């Protein structure tokens, strides 16, 4: 994985304090939760000993950005898809265009790289092309 980019020092500190060695599912969520002061302050509500707390998505402190952040984080953690009372608008909150519509979208890509190690896979693909004398 390439070096991660952090929003600020608090984000970086939070990630290093809470990440777990070799758990890309959890670490992607931790990276996302560390992005905002609100989610850092409510970390113990978001991820409990039992796993993710879906009820937190309906808390009073949730904003549009923190909702997007958590929907993506929960999806990277265990494949969760947001759905509430069957409303189409709620289901639309899972779309790429909705999740990436906020100001933190760049950092969301970092979390996806944590989870799937996209950068490593790209390096492998480039190496294969070079080994077989193919143009990229």
C-alpha cells in the first residue's frame, strides 16, 4: 500500500491509535471514522465489541457528510448497504454519486485502498505487462 494521506494530525493520530495489524476491513473503517471530529468523538458508539452499530446512523449528531462516511465505512467493514424503512431515497444513499458528493471524497479513496490494496494490485499489473514486454 502506498503511504496514506491524512486530513490533519488528529486524523493521523486517531488512525494509528485505533488501527489493527492485518485487519484491512476494520482499518478502512477506522481511517474513515478518524476524518471528522464528530465521528472521532462518537467512535465508541460507532464500533462496539459487537461490531458496527447501525443505529448510530439515526443519531442527532449525524450530518450528511458523516452519514456518507459511515455508510462507506460500514460497507468496507462488512458489505453493509444502507436501507431504512424501504424508501428509495434511503437506498440512493448507497450510490457512488451520493457517497462521493462530499468534500471528503478524496479520503474515501484512501480508505478503499486500505481495504482492497488497489495500489499494490496496480503495481502487480504493471509488472506483468513489463515481464511480457507489453505496452500499458
